[in-house]
C-alpha cells in the first residue's frame, strides 16, 4: 500500500463534494510527473490525504482512498473543456485519472500547521517550489498526520 497527497481546488471538487458521492474521478491532471504517479504507482486501496489548494487557506481537508486503476481522462478529448488537449487522441491518450473515494472529513490541517512539525519537514508538499498536484507521502508521514493531527487511529 502507498500513500498520496492529492490536491483539489475546492471550487472544482471539495471534500464535501467527494463525500456526497460514492467516488470522484480525479480529472484534469496536466503534469507528467503527477500523471505518472497515477499511471505507474497508484493502486486501489492506497491512502489519500485530500488537500484543498488554490483557496483562502490551503490544507488537508479529509482522508480518502484510491478506488480504481488508472484510465484515460475524458476531459482531454472535449474541446469545450478547460482540460482539452488537441494532441491527445482516443488511440493514444496523454492524460489519465483514477477514482477516489472520500472516507471522512478532517479538521483543516493548514499548510502552515504542517510546517510546524519536525516529523513532516521532508514532506514533498512543504518543499520550496513544490507545485505538484499529486505527491507521495511516506508511511511515517501518513501515520503522523492521520494519528496525531487528524485523530484517526483507525485509518490505515
């Protein structure tokens, strides 16, 4: 099992939106490294820190899990979509997505709060210049966040 931090703009898909559905498609990823994480490493059952970004107070807003293998992102084929990619074809899609199931909302664990914990100083989301929408999380970081900050000892 692996662990991930996945960023979503709450205006696009928030933790509340995700909790209201069985699962949400993690569409619109347009960075090759983030795409490769989904395509090559993510597996159903992997843990997800659901992170709200590009908002007044960015931070971890919930706990989720990956619930599908990777498949083509349909938004790349839609000329009306903000995520349209004219170079992508049905035969050779460039972009993929996975489905994510929200498990529960947490209190907002802000980026500033994450920075205050020495246990998290190597966390990729805290690195200067890190803008990836998907980053791996170590088992130790996952455990610290879910048990110490989010208070979820029962979460894998």
